[in-house]
């Protein structure tokens, strides 16, 4: 009843002038009323509000009841508070104004301001804690039934590292069909523009493989936005940026990054600008251009310093990039220490696939070099328990594990891992593929073809087809610059085996000059055995050492440890070491013969030589001695 009277009084205030409201305020503040003698304004107000006011004995204007007096006093107080909240909001204190409006029970005004402050992007402007606090201050029925609040709560879950929670909120409020991105993005009649925008952002965290249909709808959605809607236009370009990075379309990624950054700067949201710079650093690493990476990291640092609230998760992302940059310059311990100290906070906070793949690649490489294969595999396996893991994500982990095993000459284990991947691209396919290698356009298939070709170059480098395969793969428009540089190195190695010294010199020079010019060289760490074989040939090494920057690159590569990786072993030939490595992994003579393209008789001959040189009588003794000498893992 009191609330109803106060609401009626508040509505009444809207029909009174400033002088009348001031007179009512004075009347509400006094117990004795106001003398009406010679006070025409008091008499006029009484005549206007006869059901509310009266002239008592003694000629004094009073309220007819105490309840009416209290209701008017409350309405006038709320009017003052309303002006205060308006002043707060106008002065840039949006969070304080919204919370004050909520305290007053003015949820309509609070929700209007919340939407004006970015809606689902509110937390990027004002912080995760402030966003959750404001959402929680709305009545439960509003939280459950209001689409804007539901979307903001789902975005909060994404930022907190819980994709499953975000999906649950979307399913509860919008129905299970709303989890189908193509259905949502292509159905503007059923889903609001804001929700379609949110579903695009959510698809990044879900590791969703965006197809051409969704891309077309993204451009259509862009057309729905006003030209000065910088926040949402930046959001679409940022999503396109992630898609371009997934597809290794670096030129397109750069264009999307420029557009997203432009709109986020116009919207004055430095945290979102920070995310764009993170992406720029990632695709610059993929391109292998260290100066660009350094510039992007510096810009990301500058953007994050402009954020007005604490955001420790984003600081950890920046620290990861700085550790990766240090690793590329030869400091592996910085990255290993970061992962040891920050892994749990980092891995279970806000992440998206681009950053996760960065951590997987560099983390496994650094840890395997400093702590060995077992530690690197353990690091990679930890990521498999991520709640949002997808088939593509698990594939990336498997490829990284195979790559680490290959780096450390554990070829049988690597081959078994690669064989476990469900793909049309297997060793049999790669063994005979030529032109097809230049036509693969799927990054997943490129990665597995690359791993199998590396295996074949290691075990059957003299097959005539191998050099032609490398040439065809180089022509593939969808490989990244790191992969292309590795293919140049393989070409140099295969050319040397075919006694084409001129070609070997030219390709190795290209590899080293490119690394010196671009700065990134970690993709060559696993190829040091091939590099050593090439540099052992004086006809090649004397030529390439005079190339600009070549000696510096070779020196930097020497600074990287390879943990349990194996180079030459005193007394054993390279072929004998290959046989010993496979045998130590548990391979049978038949498997060794198949892997190395030898007959079983030749394998037994090599084993006999190994036993003799090592002073061992049987297989188990040779394996134990080799491990004791750190020749094999």
C-alpha cells in the first residue's frame, strides 16, 4: 500500500511545476504546516490538490493524512536521487549510476543504461566483476526472462573460461536450436541482431569451424549495422579475424585486424583493441616475422595499460606472448617457468583456440627441450581435459605430440600416433602423392601430410618421388611461411642426396637468409639433424656461411636445447643409430625393416655391428647401455 501511494505521488510530481514541487517539499518537511495568509501559491496548490491538501484551523496548509505526507516526501526524495543518478551517468560514472538506479528500484532505467554501455560487451568496458554484480542486482525474474541480461550472463561465462556454462544459459533462454550457429545467424526473423552478434563471438570460444555459409551471413549482418556502430562492427571483423587465422589466410587476417582495431578505437574500448593486437602477434608468428611480433606485443601492452580496471586473465595472456617472444630469441627458461607457475590459472581461464594453439606449440617445444619428451607429453595431455575441447583441438594436441616425438627420433611412436588420426591423409596416401600435395586446402590435412612427409624424408629420402613431393608442397597456397621454409630445407637435403650441390646451396641459403630477415626460427629446431648433415658438407657450408645473417642464425640455433634429442653417436653410423632408436622403442626387426626400407637380413646385420661396437651380447643389454649413455630415450 505504501509503495502504491509513493508511486501515485511520484506520478503526481510529473504534473507540477518547479515552484509547486518546492512548496510541497517545504510542506513535507514541517510538522506545523504553512501559513496561507498572503500566500496565494499555497492557496492555489490546495485548490489544485483538494484530495491531498487541506487548510486547517489557524489558516495553515497541511496534508490530509500522515500517509499522504510520507508518500510525497518519498517521491520527492526519489526525484532528487533520480537527478543524482542522471548526473552520475552523464559524468561518466556508468557503473555507480546503474547500481544507484537498482537500489532505487528503477530497474527499467538501470537496464536501459546497461544496454547503452555495450550490453554483452559491458564487461569489456567496465570489467568482469562490475558486470556480474550489476546482473546479479536485477530481480531474478528479470535475469531469467530478459534476453539482454541472459546474453550478458553467457558472455560473462565465456570470459570466465566456462564455455559449457555459456551454452547452458543460451539453451535455457533461447532453446536448444539456438546452439546451432548456422540456424541463428541465418534467421534474423527469429533472433535479434544482438543475439546473432553474440553467437558469432561465442563460436570463437567453441572452436567452431566457420564455413562459407556463415561467412556470407556475417557480411549480411555487417550490412544491418549503422556505420557508426563501432562496437558491433569491430566485433564482426574480430570474428572474421579468428576465421582467417584458422585458415592461415594471413593477408586477409591482417586486413580484418586493421578494420577491427579501427572500430574498437572509435568505440574507445582498449580491452578489445588489446585482443586484436594479440591476434596480430599470433599471425605474425605464423608468418615468421619477428619484428611484426614485437610491434604487436608492444601495442598490446599499450592497449592493456589503458584499461581502467584490473584484468589479471588478460595480463597472463600478454605475459604468455612475451615469454614466446623471449623463446624465439633463445630464452626457453622464461617460457618454461611461466607455464610451470601459471598453467592452472592460464589454462582454466578465458581462452580461445588461437591462443591455445600458441601455448601448445611453444610450450611443448620449450618443455621438451628443457625437460625432455615425457614432460612435454604430460604438458600436452593436460590440455585434453579442457571442457570445451573439440575434435580439431584434440587433433592439434596429437600433431604436437607426434612432432615432439619426431624431434627426438622416436619415429615409431610418432608413426603410431599419426596412424591413430582419422583422416584420408595417411602414410600410404602421402607416399604416392605429388600434385595432390599442392592442392590440399584444409589446414588439418596439411598438418598431417606435413608430418607424414617428414617421416618419409627421414626413412626413405632417396626415393625419386620425394624431391618432387617437396616441390609440389611448396607450391601449395595454403601452407604458412614456417612450413614453406621447412620445405626449402628438405629440398636442400634431398638435392644433396642426389648430388645436386648447387641446388642444395641455393635452398639452404634461402632458408638461412629468410630466418635472418624475418627473425623466427623455432620451426627449424626439429630439423637440426638435417641442418648438421648439410653443414657437414664443406662444399655447401663454405658457400652458405657467407650469406647475410647465416652465421648468426646457426649460432642462435645452437643455443636451443633439444633435451633427449639425439645427434651423432661415437662409433655408430647414422643408419645404426636409426636401427638402435627404433629397437629401443620396442620395434621388431620386421617393423624396423619396413620403416627404414631395408631387408630383415640387413637389419640383423646392423644389430650385429651395434652389439659388437657396444660390447653387448643381446638386444636388452644394448638398449640398457644406450639409455645409460643417453643415446636413446
